[in-house]
C-alpha cells in the first residue's frame, strides 16, 4: 500500500503520497503556484525559481523539486514570496527580447501570462546590458536565443525524451546560452527536426520555419493548380487554435476551411495512409514468407527515419521501403491525378498540412521526387494552417462540415489512427490478417498496441502465425528497443516507431499547450481519442476496403508492391554522419 503523508498548504491540510513535491501537494489543495521551467517528466530542475515558497526555513524553496515531509507547513502567498517571484521574473525579462507584438507566441506565451499574473508591467527595473544572438534558421526549426529564458525545457525534451542532446547550456552566469556544441548550427548537427523542443519552449525562442508565404503565393498564382492534403493528426488538434477543447475532432470543418482558403483540390492524407498500408502490409508478408530482413520497421515518421540514419544505421535494411503517406499522396497527385485531370505535373503544387516539423525536411529529400519534381512542394504545420485561416478572416467555428474531394479523398478508420502511437501497427495488422488468412477479421481493435506507454509489446495470432510486434513512442524509447534487439534480448517480426512521444498527435507542429495544462493533463490521450472515435464511426475500417484504393490499383498501379508501385511509392535511405 502506498504510504501517505499529511502536509499543510496555506492552511489547507492535504494527504499526498510520500515522495510528492510541494508543487504536487499544492495542486491537490487547489493552490496555484506559478512555474516557468517546470515541465513534468521532461524538465524538473528548479531553474527559474518562480515557484518559490516559504517552508519556515531561512531561505525560500523551489516547490517543483522540494519533497514533502510529514507535517510540513507551506506558505505560498507571503509578501516575501510574492516579491521574490516578481524579482526573479524581472531578472529574466532584463535579458529578453520583448518584441511581443511580432512574436509567434504572442498571446500564447507563458512569460507574457506570468507578467500579467504577477503584476510586472514594464520589465525594466533591471534594464542594462543584454546578450544578442544571430538567429539559427538552418533547419526546419528556427532558434532565436534573443527570446530564450534559459528554462532548459528544450534541453530536457531533446536529451531526456528524444535521447539526442544536440542543444544544451554553454558558458556561465550572464553569458549562459542554449547552444549546440562548439557554436555549431542545428543544420550541422544530427538534429532530427522533430520539433519537441518547440512544443516544450514556453516563449518564442523556438519555432518552425514558416512556409505560409510560399503557399499563399502558389494559391494566388493563376498558372498553378494547388492541391492540399492534411494529415490524420491535424484534425484532432486544429480546433484548439480556435478555442475548442483538447481532443475535439474537426475533420469536416478543416476540409471546409481548406476549400475557402482557395486550394483547387482538397484531398486527404488519410487516403494515402490506406495506400501506405496496402504497400507496407504486403511488404511485411513478403519479408516473412520469403526470408526478408526482419524485424521490419515502419518508415512513416521522418524524425525517426533521420534518427535511424544518424544513430542506428545498422537498422536501415530493416526499414520499410514505403514512403510516408503524404509523400505517397504527392507522388500520386503528380502522376495518377495529373493524368486523370489532364494537367501537366509541372503546373501542380502539392501542399501538405502536417502535425510535424520534420516533414518540412523530409519534403526536400532528393530521393522523394520523380522526373525532377518533388512529390510534395510545401509543408505547413497545424499551427501555420491555423494562422492562414485567421489571416483569411474565416470563422472556423461557424463552418459547416464538408467532405474531401473524390479520387483521393476517401479513407477508412485504419487510416485515421495513423495519427497516434500504435495506429500504423494496428492498421497494418487489420489488412495483413485478411490477406494472409483469407478470412474476415471481425474484431478490428488491436488494443494491445494502444496507449501512451513508451514501449508496447504484443504477440498477435494471424492464422497459424504468431506475429511478435512492438511499438516505440519517441526516439528515446526507440533507442531502448533497438538496443534490446541488437543484444538479442528481444526478437520481433514488426516494429512501429513514431519519432514523437504519443505519435503524431503530439508532433512538433501541433498547437502548443502551456505547461500549466501539460503538467497535469495528458493531451496526447485526448487527441488520440478523437482519432479512435472517428475510426469507430467509419463504415469501412480496413485499408483494403477503401473503394478509391481499389480504383487506383485497378487503373494505375496494378497491385501492391508492383514495379510501378515501387517506382512511385517506395524509396531508400542511407547512413548520415553525426556532424556535417
């Protein structure tokens, strides 16, 4: 039985498990303590000192790292506590670029919110010398240290969660900065572009490289036919940008908004997710039956792919050769759709709306092209799409639900769950089961691969075969899993890896939720549930049942893993150095 202890927070007695911090106890007592550097399970270091409390000792203590002791009496609202918090915040502001109106995080900035809460009006009490830095825009991620508050949340996300560690504190005292080693740019490092540092950052020091201007230019160019496709996870989070509760599905409104922005065709990456399953499930069956390299590992997460190329190149032969869904869609739009519509592929611009900053890097890989044309021309994040909708003056909440355009807009429930950890595995198993056995799979819910655990394992009975599978959520957990495979401790047939913890629903391009919510709520589960709900509501829940998928094979590709399919829908990868 868990040992409980009693503490008193501002006169309120609460029982908490032994080992709880004062911050956790205060939350249970419904007492709010401000935080800036604290991000649960990612960064618990007590750097900013905005959470200081009075425990009766000689000095104020940081509540986020202070363990509760039996009978402890804590005061969170004394004059000394309030003044200390305000002074610490003003010291942070004294070396901060306060160009709030032009900042991407304006009105969604934790520093800005704390200034309002703690009564800091101008932030100039400690005005003086300031450090200045050159912006680093060498990757999909833009770093602006002029706005950095040295909270180290990005460091925690990169090193502790993703197990990469390409950024960290350098120098000391006033000169401390978050940098890459030896003054190198992110583009010179083995950064995987996952963007987890962006979602961890409380201010505007980290953001994605904005591609909305290029998209607006394409839409306004009358010589171009602009096709857009949104990823599965986008529909589970876009509504948050317009005040909707976390986990609200907005598929129909999203399609309507894209049409009103002026795109010529609104297709759906979910269609291509079904296409991916057709290729990937049949690739897995071929490897199992013909002695191919096992375990086969999914290839739809570009952050994971780049991680593998840099850190685990020995597993490159294990990677599925399938392109990711939006790249498959781009390839089909510039071949199959172009042919059907009678449009020169050179005049087609493909725009992907992704929950992922790594997709921006992926789209520029030279191997993801055909006849000199990239499969995908521009990638914007969920956040960038929201900005475009707001800029166009569209009342998102008042939009009706609309469908995607036909030819590449139909999808099954298997496709939509691609957006959460375990979803690709589950979708592949639904199709692989029926292809292998020739029987109808009645219960399509493979719940053993669902959930937010970092590593999930299961053995699935497919006919006479026992298929051993694993799911890794985050590159940090992928590293753990691959190390076990390398040592011989684990043996699998099929592995799914998503580069971000929780999968695409928690991608680096999704709406940023403040730490005040993230510390106590699992936003990943709420967003994932929106996808599972949509899956359950679909009439068709297996990728091979999609009528538009059947049509594209009948009219164009022939069959899964055909020569033409390999030419357009498959690719290869190669080892990358750790430093450029």
